[in-house]
């Protein structure tokens, strides 16, 4: 599946893989599992793509089953988009899941490498495998690599990401589930923060967000505030201190002057 995206920090999604397995507390209310469960019932190729990837947990929550489907038909899709766009890779999965063969990951990277008109954002909760494979993968400037950090318990993911030779390394602190004090931000080029949304959303405190923002300002790291989240995410909006925070890597002003607020 590939489509325009409503995710605030990207323009399109590209999903050459479907399916995943929960790995940490941030996965509890995974929106992709919820969507996959719905899409698996569609009467066409989309239904086949998501077949068996998601199920209902004992408490009724949609959850990924661990079954992975590779979508080879979608593999070359970015080549057909002549106009450059920012693409979130595998919004419905995790490219570095154990069930995705090394060879397939290499093919995904080859497509990205050969499409320099785009900017690809690869986000994983499995940076240990990304690092393990990093020497076998191409890292042109337009392939960005990120990892998710929902609580302090996952700072090790940042340390692994710091060792991956991508030009832009980014953190997605979403769903933010606790304060993130003294983040290791050396070699990190972008931080996204967001609260959880949808059924069962766990609350995020404003002080947690402000603390991350001030660490980013102190280190000159662009800061993007995605949303407050909640059960009615539209109502909660995405303003922080009375404005939106949409900084991106390459926003030279905030990097030149760390105290600038974009
Ligand atoms: S790693 Fe991402 S896609 Fe996979 S279950 Fe967790 S939140 Fe969902």
C-alpha cells in the first residue's frame, strides 16, 4: 500500500512489508495493528496483504500476530513517483523485524538508493538489527534512519542508532509514556514527540514534552511536536506554548542558534 499520509511529519507512506510483533510498551495500542485487522477483511489484494497479520488479544485489543507478508508488488512503487516526496517506510510494520529476510531488506534499500528524488524515513523499534546490517546497506543522504523511544528504559535504542552511518538519525518519542531526562542526543538530528491517540490512549504530561524541547534547544536539535493525542486527538490539537513546532533537519536557523525557537 502506498498513499498520501495524514502523519504530520511525512508526506506519503510506502509499505513493502505487512505485519509485526509487539516489542515494548509503545506497541500496546499500535494503530497499525488496528488498521491491519480491518484491512485483512478487504476482498482484494489489500486483504491478502494483511491476511493473518493481526488478531484480537484476550482483552479485545487488535494486536499484530507476528505473521509477516512481503509485498513484492509494492517494492518498486517509489520509482514510479517522479515528483520527490518525503516517504515514511513501513508505517504498517517494522522493516527490521526478524521475519523480514536480509535479502528483502537489501532490496528495499536498493529501491531507496535508486530514488534520490525522494527522502525516505525508516523508523524501527529494532535498531540492533539495523546496526547489524548497516555495513551491508547503502546510506545516501536521502535515507534517514530513526528509532522509537517511549520511556527511559529504551535509551539503548538511541545508542545503537548513533552507530548507524545515516546522514540523518532521528527519534520518534511517540507514544511518549514518561519523562525522558538527559537524553543522549549526540549525533541525533531530529526529535519528534507525540502523545498516544485512539481507544485506550495513555495520557502524556506537558512537562515531559517541554523537557524534551528544552534538551533539543540546548543541543540545537530540530524539534517536531506531532500531537497531544488522546481519545479525541483533533480536539487536543498540536500546539505547545501557543504554537506549532514543525522543525525539520536542515532547518539551519535552529542549528546555528540553539536558543532560537524556529
Ligand atoms: S513495532 Fe511498531 S508496528 Fe510493530 S507492533 Fe510495535 S508499534 Fe506496532
